[in-house]
């Protein structure tokens, strides 16, 4: 077994990923890509594929060179060129976003079903990956329908977040609810509805986690939040008691001409989550609204610009209004307002 022994407590989440989210069929071939830090998760996924009687090619990233990777290894890209389904489970390291984007480019070009599990841990497999994704899909559908005709989204928190977002009818709202299709690949665990906003103005206080490698390096920012000032969907100021984080985040968001631009505004729609755990991959699916600076996933949202970077920032206990209708109160969806009570 290329990834080591199987841990039985991870199997319910692994089966949910393979059987429900990816809907892997016995005759299909899966490219299962992992790193050493995610080997336990990969082993459970491999076992779920065996139970499904699906063939798979297991690839360990460290076999193809040192980390951090400066590009996607050719054997990984080659495996995705012939696979029916792809899974990537790994812990991100600084400078590897380009390699991950190269992997996604193959997935999108070939339109194969693909689970992006960057930052996945055994804890996540026992929490977010045990969710009822059919319920997540219902909520995600309803939110997407509402946002396609919305004028303004307002988000506030007691920690100081207060911003308004406006949207373009030319840009799509994308649903990644965990039921993965060839049209849209998805993170797992899943539960997001996102777009590229036309304009965002106000303050965003990141008092939870930040994305890319910041999550692994700095962890949960509840004790030392970052205050981000945004004008016209551009980051104009970063304030944080941790001056090293303040400077590093500012520099990251000025890597290229669009690194400071909000490329993503997203709802977290995973109703199976009851608390944030300090790991971005799962926490960004927690009920609420978050944003990301950098690349807008234009192949999905239809935004016509790009960036080499993409970094999410999360906040806790959101109050959220679609136009004048409050649909999230202190991090809890008002399901009756969405016709789902």
C-alpha cells in the first residue's frame, strides 16, 4: 500500500468522498496524488476506491523531487491526462501555488471530476467529510439563485468587519457543494458559493484563518487579527499587532498587479460544521462569508483577469444581508428566509 496503513476512523469520510462527492464508478480510473503529511488521508481514500472496485494510480509528491515544488511533477500531470477522476490531498508549502494551478489546468481542460483537498487532515476527515452533502447542495443552490439577482451584499461582525459588495451580471456565481461534476471541480470538504465581485468597500477583520501557506505558518488569528481596508475591491491597508504577519501579507498581496484585488467572495455552506478548527480548508466552508485576494478562478466565474497568487481570509460570526434581507445571523443561516426551514 503506497500510503501506509488504513485508519478505520477515517473511512466514513473517505467513503463519502469517493461514493457521494466524486461518485466514482467501478470501471473508472483515479489519479490519487498525495504528500507524506497527508498519507493517512490518502490511505483511507485508496481503501475506499478498492471497496468501490475502482482502479487507481497512487503518486507521492516527495518521490518526484524536493518540497516546496517549483512546478507540477510531470508524472502527476501525465496521470491526470488519462484519469477519469483526480484527487489531490496535500499540505501547502510557500511557493507551490503555481504547481497546484498547473494541476487544476489539466483538470479543467479535460473536464474530469476532481477533488482538491489541500490542507486536509485526519481531523477534517472525521468532521467536514462526514457532512450530508445533499443538504449542503440544497442550500448552495438556493443561495446561488438569490445572488444571481442580488444588488448588494452587506457583511458585519462584532470584531469590526463592515463592508458592502456589488456584483456584475456578466460574472457567474459558482456552486461547489460537494457533489462534484465535470463542469466544476471542488475542494473537499466542500460547501461554497462564490463569485468575483465587481466592487467591495469597507473593512474586513480576519480573526480566523488566512489561506495559502499563511494558515500553516500563523494558524488561527483570533488573538492577533488582521484589519484589512478595502477600496474598490483593492487592498489599501493591513493592520496587525504581529508586524511580521502584517508585512508578509502586504507583500504577498503585491506580488503582481492583481494580487491586491478581491478575486473571490464566497458563502460557506457546510451545515454540518459547528465550530472553526483553525484549518482553512474546512473553516472556509463554515456558515458565513469570506473573501480572497488574487486570482479570480476566471475559468469558472468568467472574470477576465488573472493573478499568480490567491489568499483567502476568514472572519467569525458573520451577520449577512442580501439586499435588505438578513440571511445569516452570528454565523447561523436563517433558513426560513431562504425557503428551506
